[in-house]
C-alpha cells in the first residue's frame, strides 16, 4: 500500500490547563496516554510515519513521555511551532502577541518533514479505529496531488459531546455526493437529557444530535502546504496590530476556500465515539471509556507489545 503520514498537533498541550504537559496524563492501564491509542490505530490502518508538532520548550518532556517510546515502532519526526516562526517583515507588526498562530500555522511548520499525503489530528483527542481506516484508504487512493483536494472525517455530534460542559464543534453541511458544502463553527453545544442545545446569551436553541461535525481530522496533500503558506502571508498582512488575537485556523481556512469554490473536501464517516479532555473532569470519563474498549477486546491491556 501507499505511504501516508500522521501529523499530531501537540503545540497547544499545556496551555489549556496551565503549566506543563497535563494532557499527557495516563489514561490506560500501563501509563498509556490518548496519543498512544491514536498512533496505534493509525499504524494498524497502514500509516507508517508520525510527525509531532510541538513547542521547543516542551521538547524534553514530550520526548520522555511519548516520543522515545513511539520511535521504537514507527518513523518519527518533529516540527516546532513558535510564535516568531513567521516571515521577518511581520515580526515588528506582531510584537506583543503571546502565543502561536493556530492550527494552520501548526501544519505549515511541517513543510520540511511531510512529503507524503497526511492526516492531521489533535493530540488530546481519541478518534476511534474507523476514522484512520477511512482516511488511509482515501489518502493512498488519491488520483492526484492537487493541494485543493482533501478529505475530512465527519463524526456524529451525539458521539462527541461532554458530560461536563459546553463544547465547540464545526457543524457540517454535506451534499448528496458526500462533499463538504459548508462548515459552521458552533460554540457552547450542551448535552441535555433528550439531545443537545446551543446555549448563547440570547437563550437556547435545540440542535440535531445526528448532525455531522468536524473534529479537526483532515486528510491533506503535501501540495496544500503552498496553499497554507500564501494564505498565512495574506492573514498576517490583514492583521490589525491593535488586535493581535486572530488565529490562522484550519477549519476557517478550508471553509473560506470552499466558499471561493477552490477546495473540494470529501466527507468520510466515522460512527465511533470520540472523546477527549476538554474539561479536567473529562479525564475520568476517558479512563473508563478506555477500560471499556479493553474489556471489549478492541485493545490489548498493553499496547505495542
């Protein structure tokens, strides 16, 4: 089969709960973290290389907690996402910005280490096996290396909600040919006894729990790096120096290209349950979900035997 790379966006770990790499806490019986299960599922599906996008200041901790272990089972590369990793002419304009520029920049940082079709995932999200199988088949069966052709794995909204608070999801419109027509970033989706609602200051609106949503799992071509590069320069050009909060985000970038009619995104389906650590309280739920999967024989007690 063809070659395909798994790109794990891990530069944001540590920032959500403050401090070090708290999202890298063990959730499996032998100290496994969520990323172990993601990598295991990807390798089983056929992916043969893993690229970690991290911050340089977390490098030592990161390699100790997971990197060195994965180097024994797969080819591993690192890409470093830094705030100042932007064209020099924008450095003075962006002084005062505190954190890197979002998921679009995270992928762009991989330009020199990713030369194959690749799948992007978040470091602290569990996606399930079906997603990796579908993505691998799409990426290795591509007919062209067009940077404007991509796939997205769609999840069913009800399989992605948290018991501990509201979540943000990219709610997708998918046409009859399974192509992505639109993606709407929807904040504060709250699970209820009989479904889910979107909670805003104006009140609550029911939302269909069977809706397809994006969980930031994209299958892309290496040629997409050039699309990202020119887009990033345009993003920095337009940035208001008085308001440096803007982020260069993958769903926004792809959504914009869709609206312009430039991008074609095939939506693949996963019916697996997604889970992740959005809230501190989610960790115990993740541990019990992993225990269930082990009890059902989906994973061995000890991964990578």
